[in-house]
C-alpha cells in the first residue's frame, strides 16, 4: 500500500522506554497521612505542620500510583534539634536508601529550620506502590518530617496520578491468538499533537496494512473501575469562541487606513475613493479576512463556513440627508447590492449573509456608498448563531431506531459533499451523520441507547450497551473514535468522506461508498459487554496510499483524556502522545491506563485486522 521507504518505518519503533525529556516534582505532605501521627505546628513547614517521632522503627507510608515504572529522586524535608538521626527511604518494604539528619542543638530553635536530604535513583514500579520513610535510629529529641518531594523522570505523570487521586486501570488482555497468528502484521503510526483543549481530537494514530480486507472495531468499558460519570463538555481551556469578528466606529468618507477593530486573527482595513455619481460622492471599502477557526461539538471548523450578521448605524450631519447603498463582493468576484436607502435621522440596519458567502483564503469586501456628510457611527460583523442538529427518523421498530442528522455549517459542505442514506426503498439526502439506537430494557422504563454514529467525513463512534441504571435517562458518552477509510495524515483534519450508506435494519448491516471510489460493508453486533463493528470487503479507490483507518482521540493530561495509551499484540503499551514512530501488530487497543474526569465512562476502542 505504501512505497518501500515508508514500509520500513515500523522497524524504527523504540522497543524499550525512551528517556524522558522532562521531570516533574510532586510533594507529599507528612501531616496528610491517614494514620494518627504526632504533629507539631511549624511556621516554616510547607503545610504549617510536621510529623514528629521519637520512636525507632515508626514509618510514614505514602501511597503513590505509577502508570509505568519510573526512576525518582526522593527528597526528605525535615527539621532536627539534637543529635544525628538515621531515616530510611523504602519502597514496598525494601530499603532504597537512607539519610543522616543534620546534628545541631539550639535550644529548640532548629525545629523551625527545614533541611533537605535526597536519595537518588529510587526505582518505582508500575501500579500502587508504598513509599515510606522509617525513623530507623532517633535520639531522645526525635526528628520532624515536613514532606517528601519526589522528582520523577517522566514526560506525562502528574500530581493527581502520582498521589492516587485517579484510579489506575488493569492490564489489557491482548496478545497473539490462533486467529491473528495467521494475519500479517500492520502498524500504527504516530501523528498526534499537543493541545490544551479537551474538546479537540489531538490524538491521531494512523493504521496501515498492505493487504487489509477485513477488520473489526470493538468498544468495551474502560479497564479502570470508577463510580465517577463525568460526561459534560469542558471548554475551560479551549480557544475562545469568537462571535464578533470586527467593528468600526465614527468612519467618515475621508478616512483611510486600518481603523477598524478586529480580533487578533482577522485583518480589517478601511479605504475611501471618490465616486462620480449624482447621489453618492464616496465609496468606502471595508476589506477583511476570515482566518480564524473555532470550536463546535464536531471539533474545529473554519469561520467562513458560517452565516454572518452585519449591523450598522449611519448618522447624517445636521441639516442634511444621508443617502447610503451597501453592497458586498461574492466569492466569484461579483458585486451584489444589499440595501439602498436615505434618511434625515440616525438609522440602523441589519443584514444576514448565508453560510459560505465569504472566502476563507481571500480578502472579503463590503462597499458602503455614501453621500457627503454621512458618518458610519458603528459597523460590525458577527457570526450568526448555530441551530441545533436537525434529526430525521428513517426507521424504527421495537428493537432499533435509525436517525439521520443535518448539522448547521457542516465542515465538508464547502467541498460539495453530503451523505445520502438508503433504508429499504427510501432515500434520505443531505445528512451530516447517521445514528443507530438499540433498545435497552434493563434501564429504568426501558428506552434506547446510541451504539453507533457514522459521520459523513468517515468518523465512526461506537459505544458498548450501557449498564443497568435505576435512573431514567442515564447515558454513556462517546470518546475515542475511528476514522473509517483512506485519509491524508498531513491534513489538519483528516477525513474519508462517505457518499452513500445502504442500511439493512434486519441484519444491522450497511454498504458504504466513498467519494474517492472506495467501498466496504459493515455489520454491527453487540452483547452486554461490548459492541463490535465488522468491516468487510474493503476495496480502495484509485489511491492505495495512506492509512486504512485512524484512531482519533484526546489527551491533554492524565485525568483529562479520552485515551492515553496504545497496546498491540506485539508491542506496548506506549503513551498515546509518546515520542515513538510506529507500533507493529495486527491487534491494537487504544485505552486509558489512568482514570479520567473527561468522559469517564467512555469506551476503550480496539482495532483487529482479520484474515
């Protein structure tokens, strides 16, 4: 499927953990431990208190959690006013090193002097570990411990993971089976990038195979166990959704230059030329670009796809009549008049521009023709509000519901693409995505739950059936998805646009055709614990380059992730954002090793290449 140079990429996989590019230091306060220890108030202590001991053999045991093995430097912050003491650092009852406290007596004043000693290169294994300090030998005055500062060599570990605020997952059961032993291995290639926005799919892992015909995608419940059920969107650290693109104030016919106020990504200029006309004396050109992208529930789309509103207020100079014509230039270069009017008083107008009126890569122009002595008091360009997705029920019975949805400003519309769905002898056109619901009678008052969503751009979302719940309306959120079909990994937002879907409701099977000439058939099956999408008879269009499928997910940090790790039947686990090139195998699981506060119960997704 790829040329010779590309096909040797999997050989370059880092098969052993690579050294971390960064370190992180985590503080463990001694006074926060669950057991009862003697504490003392100290103004110089980091938390205002220390733990005091005069008992040889007493231990302070700190639970720490590691998603993978790490090396750490453990610094003990303590105070001492007396003779020297021996304090051991232990991991799971094994001594990793010891420190000797500083010996000096100052009549009690030294208890407020915090000192530090470090044990280096402490090995901390994966999972729940017990990091302890033992007061091995203490004099009659004892020793006080303020905290431990643990510096770990890892690119992704954070405080909530390290102090066990987040649960760790169990080990995935994935390995070579008799079935996939007969399947030639493919590989998954790293194309992820860093983001701060939890609603942006920044994890892109592209799957390649030189002869794939059949494969399955399986959605299962997360490997960690959690009662938490966070599912609402989190835009707190996302780029601000822009509604006002630019505005200008108090513009006269003789004004020129960049006088409009635009946001940082939209350039706006105003220029005036004389206009030889009986009614209008000047032609004011407002030129602007629309470069910004913004966030929707379907990720990033370009500003120019939206419809827009222009608001303007015109004021004639006292004793005169304002004569005004407003026009704009379409993408084809043709000028079109919006409005023409006159007024002896201040007058305001509002105009709505339909979606895709403006260009996203060329300057856009609004012309205002005015008579003498007219002031544009204010003029602004705003993004129009989006309407909710429009749903159409295509088929329903006691077991399933099929719905098609039209999304306002769907991002593939500028390319002239839409989704046509055939159910039996009925055709439904101009959809943006398609959803399948199944009956879940074990939930309160029954109801239906989405198990499958297929977007026109090729993105596919799967859910396992929901658990039993006494609360009506409970639902499981989507998280990781799969881009089903050939795509260009170099695109800012890869896609595999689907032209048609033929659905057989009786067998939950579908035939997909793509805009590039590719095709495949899919069948959905589900059990109480998993949902499986069987992809068969894959046939590619003229181009055979590129991945046959792509994992798409999100990772900002542990605790704010829809996926954090990739495991195959041959290699891994590796971090989803790690500095690896490719992972070999025929069975790949994208999952979370650490509990998340984002879409907590969303599924792990497994891609298995079949014979």
